[in-house]
């Protein structure tokens, strides 16, 4: 069975001996955190529909 690789540098990681799993080191863990905080990574909140307007729809008028 092959060992997992660090997502930052690609070095093979021994899960039972690496406290900063899935990273090979604290350094790679902090590099990844910096990328998230610097918005180099992102997670979409929903799938974009090209036919959908970006603006919120107007609420229906209240009947008096």
C-alpha cells in the first residue's frame, strides 16, 4: 500500500509518525493555511447557473 503524499510539497507521509497529517511538517501545514487565508483556495457556495441573475429577486408585492 502506498503512503499518502503531502498536499503542499508531495513528499510521502507516514501517518502514524506525522503529527501534522496530512502534511509532512508544520511548515507545509502553515503554507496551506496561508493559501486559504490569502484566498488562493476557495469553496464554491453553490453551482453557478449561467441563466440566473446575480441579483436577489424582488419580493412579491403585498396585497392590501
